[in-house]
């Protein structure tokens, strides 16, 4: 079974949340400073999640395109075999 990366996203998000909470507990600041710091954490997490999403989207698109190509080739080969068999069946009649 291939690893799709979705577990990495969840672990990253949870790690970010836990890290932000620990940072708030260990370094108390004014409300404004804390809000700014949280915005920075959220922005960082958002950027990383977007990158993960783009990576997964690109990978999925690539894999789907490969499957489409293989399916098309298989269909063409199937058509050739069918035509050949039909021709041989008509010749034996």
C-alpha cells in the first residue's frame, strides 16, 4: 500500500497547534503580541498545508494521467484483437 501523505498533514497540523500552545504557556506576552505571534503561526501552518495540498494534487493528477494512458492503450489493443478475431471468424464461415 502506498503512503499518500495525508497522515503527514494531520501530524503537522497537530504539531503546530501543540507547539503554539506550549509557546504561549512558556513565554507570556501582552495580548497584542500574543495575537501577532498566533497570526504568524497560523500563517506558517497555512503555507505548509497549501504546499502539501499542491504536492498531493500534483501527484494525484500525474497518477490519473498515467492510468488514462494505460487504459487508452489497452482499449486500442483490445479493439485490434477484436477486429482480428472478427475477420478470422468471417473467413472461416
